[in-house]
C-alpha cells in the first residue's frame, strides 16, 4: 500500500505544479494561436522525466513498478504534471473552431516536442 501513497503524493505535487505553472504562463504571456501553457508544461515535463531517468537509472527502466523513486517521480509527479487529457481537449477545441493550421502545429509541437525534449533530457548528461 505504501506504493500507492508514493504515487498519490507525487501525483498531487505534479498536478499542483502543472496548475501553478499553467496559470503563471497564461498570466505572463499573450494569447497565441495555439494553447501555449499546456504545450510548455508538457514539453518541460518530458524534459524533466528524461533527466530523471538519466540521473536515477542511466536507462529507461521498463517494469520499474517496485522502485520507489520511479513511483513517486516517474508515475506520480511527472505523470500528473504532464497532461494528455488537456492536450486532447485543446486539440478538440481547435478542431471545433476549424483552426486547421494551429491544430496541426499544436499536435506536431506537442508530440514531437515532448519526445524530443524527453530524449534531450535523457541523453544530455550521458
């Protein structure tokens, strides 16, 4: 049961971090064609997860559900900090508004940017 608490506490901190950073970004930047707050949060979260994997394990730990640091940071914090559900809502909103250029730009930057930043974080200090 202690594993559940690690994920819960890490997830709570990650969700609060996502919310606070998102609010700060929205408050301090002007409205853009694409939803920049969650784009930045997801990209930063991917970078952070890559850095975490590199510093803690020097590899991507498949099946690490018994490792406490992975449960707290990998699943809990970064799992809640990044958000595929908000990405989905913002993508659907752009579709409803028929903003095709911003839609495809947002999808590309979110997916490719997150993967790139994870790989950058993971390989940066090898």
